[in-house]
C-alpha cells in the first residue's frame, strides 16, 4: 500500500513538474529522483579491478562528435551560450595569460592525450572537440582542495565551486587531469561582454570552471551548451547512473571514449568519435 | 637575549640595511600585486604555479636540512656538532618563515588564508603541510630558545625539552615528505607522479640545508669570530656529499625510467627541462641552460668535496663546494621541479613561463627577509656563544 | 621607575593618537544613516525590519551555503511573490539601489562586504545588456 502511494506521488510529482515544462530534467531536481536512482539498479560488470557500480545520481553528458563535425558552428553557439549565461570573460589575445575557460574547443590530440594519435581519420584530425569539466565521480580537484571550496554535490554529482570560500591556492588546477580549471588572475569584469543579471561574475583571486549549469537545472532548464545544440543530439545530458535515462540509452547503443580515463577520476563526459 | 641584535659592527648594520632595501622593494611589489592581482606574475592557466611555490618547495627542504645537525648530536651524541645545532634550528625557523611568506604571496585571496583552519580538510595534502610546517616551526622556536637560554646561564637544558627535540626529528622528515606528497599524488602530472619524489626531496634537503649552514659558519668565522671547528665542518661536508650523491642517483633513476620505458608522459618534462621539447615545429627550452648549469654545479661541487677527502683542504674550497651544491639543488628543486611539471600541460600543449619583474621583486624581497631573520637569529646565537667563552 | 620623563609622556601621546578619531569627530558619532527603503513594494521583507537590520549578513551566508553547497534552491515567498534565494535574485529585486540602500549603513559602519566583487547591482547588470 505504502509502496503504491509512493509510486503515485512520484508520478504525480513528475507529471506536475513536467507540466511546468521540464520533462527531461524533472527527475534531476525532484527529490524522488534520488529514490528512483537507488532502486533496482543491476550492477554492470566492472571493467577494472575493484570497480564498483556507482550509486546515486551522477549527471553526465555524451558528446556526439559526428554531429559537431557536420555542423561545427553549433559548437561556437554552445560556447557563446555558456559564456553569456555565466558571465565568462573573454580576454583579448595579448592577455591570453589571464584567460578563463568553461567550455572550449581543441583538436583531438589535445583533448585525448592518452589515446593514439596515429593515422586519425581526416574528419577527426581536423575536428574541434568541445572540452569542459568532466564532473568526475572521483575528482582529484576535490581531493586536494584544502578548504572544501570545491566539492562534489551529493544530490546530482556535480563538482561545484564555492567562490566565497576559495583561497586561490590553485592546488585544484595542479590536480585536475583535464586542465578544466581557470584562475582569475585579474578582475574579470572589464572583459565580460554582456551581463546575465541572474548570475554573478567572479572576483579576482578565485578558481572557476564549468558548473554543469546547476542554477539552470534548478529551474528545470538544460545546461546552456546542451540547449544551444537542442534537437541535434550533439550533446545529451542526464543521469549516467540511471538506466532509463536518455543519456544511458545513448551510452548503451554507441561506443564512447572518455578523456584521460587512465587518471582514474571516473569522468562523466563521454565522446562518440 | 634579543638585545644582542641591537649591538653590532658597522658591517652588520650595512648588511641588514642592504637586506632591508630588498625587503622594502619586495613589499612595494607585493602591494602592487595585492591591489592588481596575480596577473602581475608570469603565471597562467597552464603554468599555474611559478617561482613562489617553487621557492616554497625548496625552502621546506632547507628547513628540514637542519635535521642533519640535530640528529647526530642528540641521537648519536656526536659532540662536535654541539655548537651548531642551534644554527640548524634557527635556519629552520627562518626557512619556514620564508615558506609561509611565499605561500601568502601566492594565494589569490590571502585574507581568506584562515579558511584552511576554519574548514579543515584532511584529504588535502596542503592541510597536512600546514599542520607539519606550523608544528615544526613551533618545535624549533621552543627548542632553540630554551636550549640557548640554558646555555647562556651555564646550566643543562631542562629534561622536558629533550622530548620536543626528539619529536622534532620525525617532524623534520615529515615536512618534506608531506611537501613531496603535494606533488606526487596528482593523477595527471607524470613528472611528479613518482614514488621517488619524497626520498629525492629529503636527499636534496639534507645536502642543501647543511651546505647553507657551512657557508654561514665560514662567513661567521671571518666576521664574528665564531669557529665551528674543523672536525664539525669536515663531518658536515661528508654529510652533504653523501646526500648530494643520493639525490643525483635518484635523478638519474628518473631518467632511466623515462627514456628506457619510452612512455611519453615520463619523458616529456625531462625532455623539456634538459634538452628542449619539440612541439609543432618549435623547440621549447627556456630552462635548459639552468638545468645543465645545475648538473655542472652539482658534479663540480661533488668533485671538489671528493678531492677534499684525500687532500688538505681550505675554508675557501669548502665554501666553494657548498655554494655550488646549494645552487645546483636550488635550480633542481627551486626552479626545474615545479616548473617542469607543468610542461606539457594537461592538453599536451606547451606554455613557457617567465617570471615578471614584479614577481622577481617579491621573491627577492622574501629571500632578503629570510636572510634578515637568519642574520638576526645567528647574531643572538653567536653573541651567547661569545658570552659564555 | 626608570626614565619616568619619557615613559609617561610617551604613554599619553600613544593614548591620544589611539583615541584621535574620537576627538577629531568632536565626540559625536556623526549623522545616523538613513537607508532608502524600496518604493512601491510594500513594507514586507523576508524577515521583520529589525531582524533584517541585525542579521541580514547571517541570512545571506545561510542562503549562500544552502544554494551553493547543499543545492537547496528552494524559494522564499514575500507578499505572495516568489523569489529565488540570493542577493541578486531576491534582495536586489526590491532593493534596487545599492548606493542608496546598502552603502549608506555600510559606509557609516565602515564595513566593506565583498558581495559586489562578484554580484551585480541592478545598475551594473544593465550597463552591459545583451543586445539581440
């Protein structure tokens, strides 16, 4: 009886939220999603020694490079959307030293440093890959932070930053095996093109990076980059620990690779090349 | 005892004024950096630690090096070091003070430094580094001061202080081990990801620290009539020689592992530091002259020390050998180790780092402040020594 | 006592310097600040006025920790209107003028919160508006 009521509430909750207009992401923001993720998971056979199936929600992303190779301008749109939403500054070339990156593009050889670079297909060799924070299941940056200014969000697996607490020691930048973190070497505001009034800028002296749009997820929106590629399937976002999620369906169907998987941090961003 | 710092020959005051000038310049540079931000340094997203952190790393070693005086005297009852242990302790105090200043200079938000204590995070090696450094600083202040006070009064130091002296021995090892763990536990940085980093750090520390003390002794022999004794200096030179040889051995092992295994990640940083790293048709090699300078100084210093073992030696030779070893290790650890680890970056790109004038100003200022402190502390130690003679 | 002649005048000078701001301001604390209340949104805030005056900084810290660290982005309702927790997203929706509201007291009390190093005042937010 109880079980049924819970199910009913869950369905009611989800459909209510779906009504607001967030069908795909409702699961991630409602508390019932947590229970759903913990229920009935069949553990996938661990590929590595001692690998355990992760539980709880872990937001992740599949990036389909076939789509980006077809429409490279889509990636520029995604990067611009991210910068606009998060007030990410854009420094002129002579100030490259101070640059801030959340999501940016780079060739295969730079994105996948531990993959073979030999005899790449022409398309891949010339493609620009989007790279961003991997929101690792076991992030090195979180392990090394001396103040818990960067931490793993329990309810969705996002590797988040608390800019109020960061002391700017940059240990996380040394620790991150993806080069995903940027430091505000100077006041970023003069280089922010347009302000999003809903989001702060950063102050100088703190580290920043992609936050998987935690603030947008709370509103039932998709991450800005994902939204910019809407409809193309170039970026699929969701809970990679939930078998029923769209992102898991894609992962089950396609062969994907991760950046620098040998670092052991269990990255949550997958690429279809 | 502090009053001893207020009386000195003109040379003493000129030396302090000279250092004071650099401290003032460094302070002015720091004010600029504090107001404008760390963009005034040469650091970037790709080389996110520069000479501040590399100096810090080297100086932790200098602080730990005092162990090579404390250990023989207190554990092995090696009497010849009796006059010198206080110098090791006072050098450790100054070196750790410099370490703390370099850390503060490097922080993006120095006013939030206390967050390390307000939000203690045991999984971060930086937290443990703070714990052991502050612990070692406290132990040295306590032991140095109590023992020197007893010496001045011509009595035996109180028994309880020996507990702290013995505790300070593992602490000295721990400060440099934990500092090595800052680097060797990071998954993506192949140059640092090596179990030999901690032993290598300790070996170089046990050469660099005593080398500096020997140089200080030789200078004080001339300017302050402080004679460390020929036996003590000879023994120290042996310690320096063995430690430097072990360090050299460890570095050669790194070369073997990298080049014999042919694993790219293990080769790249060494290639960049010693031969220049080719990347898209450009060879990046701005640290190559320094690293070969270090190799030359290291072997020249070792050669001279070896020569001294079989022949009559002079203070000049000993001083020259120690200066060479000290600079060799300073380049090795205080420059190459930290900067080399960032090349190539996590995306296999190469960005070379050049410190800016402002950054060098702050660095020199902190070194000068450290030498200022060590001068003043040694003045006290030597003053007490003269008083009881 | 040795050197009475120097120590006592020295102490007096020290105390005078230490208390100089008091003498400089003629024993007055200056005019009390009058922060300008927001117009046309009613008198209601998330807490009673006196409580806000005393503890708004604690509340902001609490919101910050809830939103950023615990991902608790639940909303607050004031006067039937829903706000998302946050300085920009809640407070400054009504208190639109930082200079006339926040700064008046902060300047008087000589406190310099670093909120606006990151957070945008409505004025700043429109200074670089999206143009499309």
